[in-house]
C-alpha cells in the first residue's frame, strides 16, 4: 500500500519525533483491536514530562530520548458525537501541549459505491457497510503547533502484517480541524 509517502514497516527506521509519536500511538490503539470509538491524544515534550514526573524516566525507550521526542497522553471520557469536527471544535489545548492526534475508524468504498444510495443516512450507512468492496481502515491524524502534520492509515486487511501507509495529505480536513485546536 502506498499513499503520499512510504509504507512503514518494522524494518524502516523512522527518526522524526512526530512520526515516532504517531506510529507509537497507532500501535497502542491497534493493540486494543478494531471497532473502537475515536481516541484523542495530547502530544507533549517527553523531556518536559520526565522533568515534571521523574519516575517516568525508567520506562523510556531509545526513541523517547531523541531530541524533540513527543509523548502521547490519551484524553479519556470524550463526549459522544456524530461529528469529529464538532468534537474538535470544542477543544483548546494549553501551551504545554505541542500537538495532538486523533484516531478514528472509517469505512472506505470505491467512488461508484455511493451512486444510488438511500437518502436516509442510516440506510445509506448500512448499504455501504454491506458493500463487497468496502475496506475498514484506522486513520491517525496528528498536528503540531509549529505546522507539522502526519497521517497514518492501516487497513483491517493488513492488521497482522503491521503495514501502515503514511502521508501528509491523507486527511487534510481532519488535520485542519486538529490545527484549529492548537491556536491561541
């Protein structure tokens, strides 16, 4: 799988702090399986976090010790909503949060699958869910205050082989919504 970038595998070294944090976060979410609600994470400086919480130093990995490393902190008890954009529109992060990431699951279908769908949203979603060419995907989008972003996409069909597509423009609307939570 390729999309605006590389396919990340365990054999390819990744050294960018945002990419490392995104990959670690996606793997963390993946370890809980599929059919999950959206999950939101604050991205904070690992060095600052360890300075405030020295006991965390014992659990650091090599990638946590690179210059500019980021740690993802999950935001629990998110309100339930039909729109990720409306959820993100209610969030503003303190200055200690350098970035944020959200993980959502989606159905992807070929463009022609949307022709002739029922007008009722529920019926249309049911029809798409039953489409023989549908693909379940997990999407992680992350953005930082300094303008960097990354998106990761994992297909359920490739869950076992740990292949994740990466790119900067896989979900531009979602990245823009994340960036809006980081403005002062």
